[in-house]
C-alpha cells in the first residue's frame, strides 16, 4: 500500500463490509482526521487507494479472553469434569506464573487475527502499559475472587484501587469471577462499586450444569472443589438460587457482560430482554471443548438480546483467533445468516464492551479502524461465502 496522507484518504476493495449495512462490491471508505466520513460504492476518485482482492471490514472484537495463558500450546486437560479442568488450570498458573511478556504475546496473536478490540480479564494489577499495543484497544476487567466472608474486605480494596487509578489509557472494569468463587455479599458490593464508578462488569455465569446445581441445591462437584480449597460453608448460597439472582444487581451498571451463559433459561431471557445494557458473550470453540448442551445464542438474538463472541483463553481454546470463531460458527450453523455471525464478531462485540458509538462498524463518525481479509480468486458472487473462505 502506498503512503497515505494520514489526515485524509480513501480506500477501495473488491468488497467492503460495513456490517451496519449490506456489503458493497467495489466499496469505498473515505477517512478524514482518523474518522470515517463516508462509505459508498460510487466511483472512487483518482487518489483512492485500491486494496485489491480483499474484504475491508471493521476490526474484530474478542469480547472475552484471559491473556495470561497465551503461551499455552494446547488447551489444558482434562476438559471434564469442569472442576478437574479448573484444578489443572490453577496448577498451570502455579507452575509458570504469568508475565507481561505472555500478555504481550497474546495481544500480538489477537492483532494478527484482525482483532482490534478486546475484553480482557486480569488477575493481577498489571501496568496498563502492558496493554498498549498499536491498533488494539483493551477493556481490562480486574478479576476478584473470594467465597469466604473473610476475603471480602481485601478483594473490595483491590477493586477500589483498580477503579481509582487516574491513568485512563485503558478502560477499567471489574470481574467478580463466578457464582462459585465469589460470596453473594461481595458480589453485591462489587457491583455497587462498579455502578458508582460507571465501570463495566463481566461475570462468568450459567457456565455449567454443576454451577446450577450448586446454586439451587448446594451440592455437587463445586462443593467438593470448594471444600478442597477450604472455601466452602453450606450457609453461603441460599438454596433455590439461580443465575437470575446474579443478573438482577447488574441493572445498576453501565455495561454488563454475562460470560458464557451456556445454561441460561427463560427467566434469564426475560430479564435480559428488559436490560439492553447487559450482553451475553458466547465463546463457540471453548463451548465445544467442554461439550456443553447447545448454546442459546440464537434464541437470545431472536429475543433482541445482544450476543458478542469471545475466544476465552488458550486454556480451553487452541488459539485466540476471533476470525476462526466466526468461521467455526459459519461451518457449524450453515442455516444461520452469516451477516448475523459477522455482526456478533464486530458491531455486537463493540456494543457489549460499551464502545459501540466509536467502533464495530464502518459508518460515518466512527474511528478509521478496519481489517483487511484476503479473498480467494474465485468468481463467487456471494460476498459472505467469499469472506469466510478467506484467511
Ligand atoms: Zn473466561
């Protein structure tokens, strides 16, 4: 590509996928001072740079990952039972404590897969400098864990300090880890803090049937796991609790992300439908790795609930490519409109992470961030078939 006047230029390509509107053959994107000013398929002007046989689309959005495991060569085993997988993952973390170099390795891998926006869970107060890689924006959710009441004060203090930092080079959020690892009172206090600070929240919720059993009856593999960690007391979770009880407090936050939501049911759908600030993040290949029942993503979309995509970590996924997540969906669900899948990996992800006004689609007023996907040389007239055959 020739040198561009960084303040004002335009691009054309075989296909442009604005996402907010249908794909344009020989589309043109006009850019001025870092913002998109027009997207059309009228004749390009003589200075327009022709990108050739590629698709231009918004940068991809990976709404959920844990970059601290980015050096793993393959997913942690065994996948099942889930608490055994957690135990193995904890073992991996103990053997090779995460470093900033590993996080950078993950960011670089995401960039190479056309990801330009990331929802990251951080288990330590990494310097925000760690996340400042060119061309990628990261929303960092500080993870909090504490099932016994005596851990609550320290976890709240970590959360307060994290959200109180004046450095705004990354967007800061909180991640009370999951119902099986955070005391309900600590959860409530963390959500209240996030609401006060206007910070986004991400929680792993309704991920396994064992989690539902723990909430409903206080039994099952999570009780055994928590007892091994000396972190269980029968009184902590009231019997008859369900994921809905963890959704309700989220009505106070600016943005909420339900990570996985594999086993959400109609009571949760009803609530989500009325709370558009809360999105569900589906991690397709991680979901397949754990052999869960079919994910309700299509029902959620049908009911107008926002669904974004994530890779989760390399602890449960072979790589961090959001592109491959979309290709996996296109192949696995050939009856789904691929435009929906592309929107989940771009526009819906940006919306979930609270930056939908700036990123996620190619339309006037948004930032000039795009991904370029090489297309096959075939004459196929179906733009989506061409796109997802690209690499
Ligand atoms: Zn996760």
